[in-house]
C-alpha cells in the first residue's frame, strides 16, 4: 500500500466549492467546536476539537474520502467524558494541506505521531473507521508510544478486500445520484448509511468524487500475523454484520486469535458504516471500552 503522488483538487475553484460544502457539513457537530492546524513533516494537518478540556483524549480518524463531519453521531456522546479530536487525514479531501507523500506504514505512523505530539496529546484513545481503522491499527503496530488504547471500526487490513466491496462502492455512487426519496431504501438494501445521511454530509463527498484527484488509493495492506500479535494496547474491534469490506466471521476469528486481549464483536444490523447505522450501539461500546482503559497500564 503506497502512494506516489499527492492528492489535489482539479482547480482552485473546485477546492473553494468543496471547502464551502465541508464547512456546512461541520455544522452537524455540536457547539462549541475549535479548529486547529498542526505542522508536520508531511504537511499541515487540520483538526477539529470538542468536549472536555481535561481527561484522556479520544482521537477520531475517518474513512477513505471522508471527513470529520462523518463522526457527528459520536462527538456529543464522547465529548461528555473526554476531549475529542477529529483529524483530516492525509491523502483525503479536507482542510489538511499535504506537501509530502506518506508512502507506506512507517510514514503513515510518523505523520500521525507528529500530529499527536503537536497537539500535546498523550494517552490517546485512537478510534478509526475503515481506512481510518487501518491507520489506528498501524499506529498501534509502528508508533504506539502516545496511545492508551485503539478501537478500529470495520477496519482495513484484517483480510483481503473482496470484489463485492468495489461493487458496493459503485452501487453507493449510483445511489447518491438517485432521487433523494429513494435513497433511504437503497441505503438499507446496500447497507450504505451515507445514502440516508444528512445532505450536508453528502455534499462534500459528492464534490470530492468529481473534483479531487487522485480519487482512489491502493487497498489497505493486510497486517501480518506478527504485526497483529505485536499490539500490546487495549484494543476494541467492531465489525458490521453486513460489511462490504470484510467477511465478519473470519475477521473476528483472526483478530481474536492474534491481538492479545482484544475485545471484538460483530454489530448486528450494520454494514461498513456502522458508526452511522448504529450510533447508539457504537457509542456505548466505545464509552465502556475507553472507560475501562482510562488510567490503565500500557
């Protein structure tokens, strides 16, 4: 899994339109919300902050082509108990400005570690969805020093990406082009919660699909058995029963067998976007898991 080029918008006008839609989407977050920029070796990373001023922080990593507003169902619940930070990740459209390629696992761990250091964060509870889940696991493998726990949600890197995932992506794209009144039913059929998400959240996704290049990244490199065995942090892995990215049964068996002490569960009636489909269930799992890991040994 490597990148050889930096993502970019097709024009300044396209970026301006995207950022206007992005800002409207971020209004889904509860107030107050603070925006921060962190300088790293790979570029300027944009971060949103909400919640308590004290306590062990929760850091959120969105999925491929996503953005921080995708966490709006989690932010208020998590923010009642913790400082919450959501990162605009490299290689994705957002307010981060990338200047160097993060080519592989070590480089991806390096830029994220620089972000945590720049924010002055330690004992971080790192939560990631999909590709963000891969980044979270990758951090636990390659740069765990600032982490207190890791919670990947339907993450990449657990198994080979099945062909149905690409069919699912194409189906979701056509679903977004369908009349709005049809989208909730299509979303249930495809287990794609984005189709019934607020239009403010969908607008920047649609603009990025048309105007952000490159629009795809190589699939997340599967972790080796040795890498997963090396994780020595409290870990929670949640998988969607209807996931298009993973076969939940084999994925559950693999992480349970390899990650020491992992808590792993399949979330029923949920697909790949389980934080949007079953927010109450996901929030409850995260809060109970993080509460148990607060102040614990690494």
